């Protein structure tokens, strides 16, 4: 029979994995990957994302503090100026804008055109008619033949205690104390939010309405930003591989969709073509697991145009997908976002359109980096379209203000794995509890506790006890299941790994001791060794009392390994037949699943002569 010493000798012959080593011919990498090569500008050199969509509900009440002036004067100014054939042409943001009346030669023109309709709000006693009219005046960039760079303005009255024109009942969706003025709904495409008010003022001035009604100072604090989106367009083949492919960015992000706190989702549509639409939605808590603190939920998506072809190497820009980041209201639970940050009310974050724009562009730049896509303008990975310019550089002052972070996903996953390891280390599961954990890891979600119990072959009380005992590993939002994919995989890994290593460990238990006394496998140290696949033996040198500890066939992170060693010291201290001082100065080695020795000198102790030793109780206590 092979002795423990023979097994250690065989393991010692294995080459170190080199997992933590740098090849001799590798140059040392710059730790700051975001430094711009253009030293004449501040900030990193980043491709400029294109605004895709903007949706806002603005309220203008310039006469709120002037009770002698009719507060609805801005609304009535629009009423007086409006005609179905109203024309306007004006310069703004370096280009010419016009009112959109449609294109006579295009029968299926699907953009909004100028029009009006009956509103549902009853008029005041001093006003004529039964209800107020509502108006739509869309404008477009005259240099855009397709008229896709545009803003649609809809004008509605604002007044307190508004009532329905037909029923006479108060309209409860409008605040009772709403000031008199005009409500303007903004729906913009490919227009920067910074020029929206300027466009509105220019339009007003050109149709005979006082532009001062729509100044920034007239924007009421109840104005809200409802949606904002930024995108870049990338080569389809790269996106398929690095963003939406198997184990690509979206898969990696969705590992946390059932995390213990926060919500998210992964959805995909490959119906017409692979990559038709994929998205990952993350709420503020989920995003905060990745970096910084977030206030609002966001949607990260990759999508193609309607009815895409299958050609991944097309010369047509729209055959290549947009990678887009947008503010997601469904996953934002902290109230509405104000147009201006200073107007945030109780329960709402101090996030106006400017800060939201910065955070969306930051996330988009991070998403590119985490997917291992470039971020520099002019790169072949980008595809220009009518609005996104692949060669355009983000303004240096804007770029320098973005929050750019290295890929945190693996670090978050490691932290999740550490949680699982520590849970199983602190509260070792019984055999029956292992069956419950194994069933939960393998089968996924269970609608009822009884279903989990039946799958594990245990009683309902055992299943219930297991879920309560390891409650931090379980999610019970809609069903009973382990918290997320990372937790599921780690539980399976630990349970399977321990069983596979038990035979090896048992061979070392009979030589585990000071004075070569047999150690009870049910002792604290024996249980610890069995649980973590640890082989322990005294040195084969008769003149040495050195204890040798080897963790065999593991798949542990640095943090997990340190936790296991701390637990081992505590177990040795609780086992009478073991000299705990020997454990405290043990030689420690760690072998991965392939039997390759991993260099852990910098992890757990002082390296002496190529051997890692703990060197005393203080060294064990210092493991962290």
C-alpha cells in the first residue's frame, strides 16, 4: 500500500502551476491602463458615445410667484401661435432646424408630425370651451435626410386641482397643488440633453412665443427626466463573441441576477438572427456590487435593427449592433429623477440629467473595457452610422470626469465564492444537509419546500433546517433556490470536491499526530481534514518533528485558503492528541485539481528554502 510519504513525494514532483508567476520575457505592465497617449489633453482618449434617446417631462411655471399674472400665459401663448401648417426654420447647435410636416413622397412616414387633439382636462371657469387642447410640434435637423435627429415637443396645460372634462372628477395623477403653467413632454432622438432647452427656446422665439417662458430658471422643481440612452456601434462578429456569446460579458454579469440583495434580469431574442436583442438589467444594489455607489437602475443592451440579416461581415452600418446603456426606471426604486439635480425632493437621488449622463457614459466605457473591446476613437472595432462617429473623441474634460474601473466581475464572483466557503466552514453541513444543498445546486428553483425535500430525499423539517442554517446562501424572493449562479457552482464544487478527496485524506489520518498516536476521524481536526481534503503527516525525517499539511485537489481562492487554515489551527487546538504548536509551524502546500503545486508563499507565511511555513501562532492569527 502506498504510504503517505510516497504520496507526498509524488506530489512534490509536480511542477508548480505558475499561476501567479510572470513569464521572464514578459514586460511589466503599466498599472494605469487609462492614461492617454495624447499628453496635450487632459483625460483619457475615449471614443465619443452617441445620445440615442431622451425622454423628459418638463414643467414651466415662470409666474408661480406672481399671483397677479395668469400662470397659464405660456400655455395660451402656444395656443395662439399654433396652426396645423405652422412653419419655422432656425439655427441652433450649428445646424438648421425645421418643423416636421412629414414627407409628401413617403406614404409610410412613421415619424411624428405637427398636430393637435382634445385633451381630457376641463377648462377653468374663466376660460372658453369644455376642455383644453394639446399640441405636438416636432422639429428635425434639416441636414439629416432621414429626419432621425429630432425632438418632439408636446404642450399641455398645467393647473392645480385639474378635473376630467367628462366626469368632473379630479385627475389624481396630477398633483393637487400643481402650479399654473405649461407642461412640455420631450422625446428626442440623437440630440444631446444639453441643447434641449436651447432648441425649445429657439422654436418658441420663431413661432412668436416669448422664449423667456422656457428658460432654465423657469423649469419647475417637479420636472423629471424619464429616460436617457447612450450607444456605440461595434462590429457584429466581435459583439457576438465578446458581449453576448457564451461566457462573454452578459453571461458574466448575469451571474448575479439572483444575488442576496438587489434585482436584475438577462433577456435575449435570437428569433430573426443571433443577437437580435440581448440585455442585462441591474438595479442600483446590483451595480453597487460592481463599483461605487449607484442610485438608479440601468439597462445594458446589444441589439440589431428590425429584420436583421445573418451577415456578420456586412458593409452596411445598421447590420452591426449597437451597444447601449440606458437609465432603467423599472429597476429604479428611489423616486423620480429631477431634470436638475438641485430640484431633487425627499426620497429622490440628487441625480439630474448632467450626472445621469456622466454615469451612463462611464458605464458604457466600462462595459467596453470589461468585454475586452477597445475604447479609443478610430478603432476598427467601431462602425460609424448616420449619428455615431467612430472617429470622434469624447471631450477631454468630460472623459477625465468619468468613473473608469477595471473589470470587477471576477473579484465579485470570488467574494461570492468566499461567502459560500466560509458558510460551510463555520457551520459544517451534516450528510442530510449536504443532500439538500446538492439538490438545490443541481436542480435550481423549487416552488415549495416540500419539493426541495423530495428531491433531496430528506424530510421537510431537514430541508427547512438547512435553508434556515444557510439562509445567506438562499434566495426566497419568488421560489426557494440558491442565491445565484456563482453560489450554485461553488456549492457543487465544494460538495463534489470533498467527496472525491475523502479517500486520500483518510490515508493520512492514521499518521496524524505528535507521537504518532492515531487521531480519531471524528475529532475536530479529523473532521476538518475530511471536510477540506487536507492531508497531514509528520516528516519522513526521523530527526524532524515538522508537520506537513497539504490541501489536495482544491479549487480555493486566496481568501478561502486562509479561512481553511485558520479553521485548521482552531481544530488542532481542540484536538487533545495533537500538539497545536506543530500545526502552527507546519509546512503548507497546496495542489490544484490537476495535481499541480501552486505557489502560496505570499499567501500564507514565510517562504524558507522553497517551503512555505506558518512559523508560529502569531503567523496563523495574522492570516487574513
